[in-house]
């Protein structure tokens, strides 16, 4: 029988996260536990309560009527806890956090950082835009605490959490290919100008590694620094471009279409990178958790 002496807030939190997001995975990511562990917590809670919280259907969980009523009560518990913690934070000294983001990735991380600041309005955030090599140097010097971007290799003093992975895509203007419905392939860009990232970038090195023959077949290469610039050039009919699929999905329009090149072109991982032990600081851990959880949804 559940009572205050045996109440386990972690089980309540696991239930709330699963019920709110409809996903065991989101709760597992947020609480840094395995999916079976989250499932076990919910079953233990059901045993203590004496009734089922979820109806277990193929590939999904649906709240029972009792589960819906219980969720409202649990939400109230955690709302009051958040208010209490907020009151304590308002009385604490100003909190600061310094981060950096790659220039071609700021659009992706900006809304997630906004949501974090909405939860922690008292935080003073130092924000810088760095290339990967610059970000690693800033981390090493202690100028930033967390860097977000593409980092294929890290020194031993740093560690990462992968946030999202992306293939590469071929972005093209349909008018340049006769307006046909079928998307072009890399073979179709032979003897055409091809828009690519600069040689100094991680993405370009990935392209060189996996698509060297396709680059050699292009009539010429145009190097541009960002996905947005590449999309503008594509829209103007200057040529097709190789960009991150994550970026391509955001830039699609009537004049810019894209085809995912799949695993054959390699995979780009966007990560949070920080000095070892840095996430023991509550604020830094909260920011990384917020971004990883948002992507898990």
C-alpha cells in the first residue's frame, strides 16, 4: 500500500513523463535510465496503488481513467515542487553559463536554448559563435562551458553527448533539371557546378571521404559557409548543393528541393561537448538534458 513513508518520487516522475509524452524513451533519456527500468518503475507503482495506470496496446501506452485522475494529482505535486525550487533560485546568487554554437547550427539550437531560458529565467547566458576548432580551444581555455556542433574527434580532456545525427542531402532547383518530378542523383550533377562547404569544415571532409568521385565529376566547386547560403545559391539556379539533411528539411521551397543521400554519404552527429565532469554542475546538466530531451520527443 502506498503511503508517505514509502512514496518514491522517482516512480511518480517516471509515470508523469511517460503519461505526458506518450513515450518510455523520453522518460528514459530524461532520467538517464534504461527503458526496461522505467517500465519496471511504473509497474511497481501500479502494484503499490492497486490499479492499472496504463492500458498496454501494441507499440503504445494509453492512460486508463484512473491513470488520468492520478496524473492530475501527480502534476499538482510537481508543480508545487517547481514553485518551491523557483523561490529558492530567486533568492540565490545570479547563475551564469557560457556556451558556443557553430555558425551553421545556431538556427537548430536557438529554440531549444529559448525553452531552457524560459525554465531558468534568472540565468545569465554567455553565447558565442565558433567554428569547431575554435570551440575546442575555448573549452580547453575555460572560456565556454558547453559547445554545440559537429566534433568528430575530441581530446581526452573533453567528452560529448550526441543530440541528433544527420545524413547529407543533395539540394537542387527543379527548374535546373527540366522541372522533372524524379529527384536527381549524384550522377546527374556530373559536369555541373556543385555547391559544397569550405574545405576547412568537418562536413567537407566527410564529403571528400565518401563522395570523392562525385566531386571529381563536377565541372567546378563553389564553397559557401552555411546551409542558408547554399539554399540561396540553389534557388538562383547557380547549381545543386550538398548540405546536412537536417538543414535541408528546413530550407525546402518551390525552388529548393532535396534528396537524402543516405548512409553511403556518411553521417554527421551534432553533439554537446564539455570538459570531463562539467555536467556535475546543475545548470550545465540542466541545459544539456533539456536539449537532448527536446530532440527525443
